C-alpha cells in the first residue's frame, strides 16, 4: 500500500459528515504521492522545487504515473504547482483504482431499493493496514487527513501538532494545507458571486 491509498481509505472510513471535497482530497492525494516519491528517492526538494532523483520506479501504478509526470528540466516545478497540476481529478483516479483492486465495494442497501450504494472500503488487509497506520498516529497521514477535514489524533493525549522530522516532507504538507485553504477561498468567492448574480436576477424580475 501507499500513502495516497491509505489516505483515501482513512478519509472514507473516518468521515463523520459529508465526504471530503473531491478537490481538497485530490490536492492531498497529490501531496501524499510526493511524500512517497521522496521516501523512495525518486525525487528530492531544492527549496520548494521538485528535483527528479535516481530511485527505482515505483511499483504502484499511480505512483509510477506520478513519477513519469515530473518536470525533469530546470528550473523544475514548485511543489504548489505540482499539487494543482497532478491533483486534477486525482481522487477519482484513486477511487477507480481501489475499486478495480477490490478494495472499495458498493455498500449493500437494505430493502427493495435497486440503487447502487456508495463506495465504501472493503474488509481487507489494506484497510486494516491503513487503520493501523492511523491508530499509530502517523504524522503524515494525520496531517493530510486533517487538511481535508478529517479530525486527527485518535487518542485524547496526542499532541496538538504531529511532529514531522523531515524538512522536505514538512514542506509538502504545508503546501497541501495552503492549497486546500486557497481552494476553499475560491469556492467561497464563487458562492458570493453566484449569490449576487441571483439577487440581481430576481431584482430584475427574472
């Protein structure tokens, strides 16, 4: 399993309200990919820019796609740009991949409804591993989940902010949080503009 796959399973298992926004989750998944590529030596950071490394290609198909999508010429790509570019529709790609692998299944509905239920994590080794990583308060997983609105720290005595020792990983996680905040601001601005337009329309007797 990979950090993006663990993140998707955790967000689906732990969401107590509406599911995480697909844009927010896509940005976090792109960040999770970058964390795994850093760990594998496939990339390094020079300041906030992603420099391709010499590590072996990832075995995971989507991580391999991420590695293949890296900008390989100077001045290279800032982390923030990567998140927006790679994150486009990424949550849908991961849902499809996990469903194809049997790790997400359609929830069985009771009664006579013929509608397909929502996708939920299957009872699998992958789900148990993701749950174990979450229960161990893995700081990367906790901070990525918190960025998309999933409360972290399963234990009440957990510290307020998980400690991330690696500066490059910390840079990626900070960029994810900034991108999610920026996306939220864009949504809010659009909602205000749409509400203003509706008011003008109604005021004109439309």
